[in-house]
C-alpha cells in the first residue's frame, strides 16, 4: 500500500462521506468502504477506517452529549452486543453478500413505504420497546460486524419514533460509538492494526474530523421534515447499493 495520488483520490472522498454520515446524514457512510476498496482490500479498508470512526465518534458524542434518547440506547444495547459477538463467531460461515442483500431489501421496502405513503397521511409516532429494540439491536450488531451495515436496521427501528433530528443523531452517535469500541477487540485479535494501516489512519485523521464537524453543522440547520425525507432517500440509495452488491456477490445474475 503506497500513499500516492490514487490512494488519496479514493480515500479522502470516502472519509468525507463517513464524516457527513457521522455528523448526522446517516447512510452516506456505507458508500465509503466501496470507495476505499478501489485502492486497498476491503479488510484493510475496514481496518484503516475503524480508528477514524472512533475519532469521529468523539466529535459526534461530544456535539450531541445532551441530545439523545436513553430508552432507545437501553433497548438496543443488549441485542447489539450479542449481535457483534454472533457476527464475530460466525464471520467465517456467513456470507456478507447475503447479509447485505437481506438488509438492502428491507431498507428499500421501508424507505419506499414512507416516501410513497408519507405524503398522504402521517402515522402516529412509535415508541422504543424492549421487544423491537432487542431484535433490531441484534440485527444492528450482527450486520455491522459482518457487512459494516448497521445503519439501516438502526434507522428502521428509530425513525418511526419521529424524534427531533438532533436527538435521532445523538442517539445513533452514542450507540455506534459503543459498538465501534467493542469492535476493537476482534480487530486486534485479527492483527489488523498494523503500523502501515495506522499510518494511513493518521494521515486521513484531519479530514475525518473536519467532515464530521461539517455534518453536525448541517444537521442543526436542516428543518426536521426535510431532514427525515433526506434520510429516507439516503436509506433507499444505500438499500439499492446493498442489493446490487449482494446480488453480485452471490452471483445470482450468472
């Protein structure tokens, strides 16, 4: 791996997308790893990204430290940690393409349901519950560990609650910050934090932090209705990409 023009041409936009996602525009971050994979292997890309994600988590957790929903965190956390553990234990046996395809189909259905029907009648806001939170937390942890796709399940669970944008983002910031710290253990066990990978992370750190601050700044200036509509469109885009990658990975088109 060399730090040449091609490396930074792919990595810098990827880190900016991840920073905007961490700042509040959830979904953009899922486009980052494929960009990075143009110049490094997917495993290396994930290893380089994890320290950057943790640094971005510091920014978002600090920025939204007073704006989060405790009940959502409580209902999601137990299932999420079990999901990460299951993903680590089953990583060699489960196809990340199949997981991505399943998450993509669910995401597209959820986004279309709200985009096509939301303008006709606004449904009542849902509430955090132990049953739904445990299930979607488990899905979040598992898909995050297997296919780096924990965002869509989180959105499917939390978005119908119609929280204020800052509360929605703050809850996600704390939730995924905790999951990323848990992921450090298996990455250390797999020997992914090599000096070369950590050097790449350090080179990209200023861009990662600046992009996250930009995302936080934008979220606080976008009206709630427009914010959620944008998130639904991003979820549709990400779901489509997951389906495309899953179909290609499983060779379903021959």
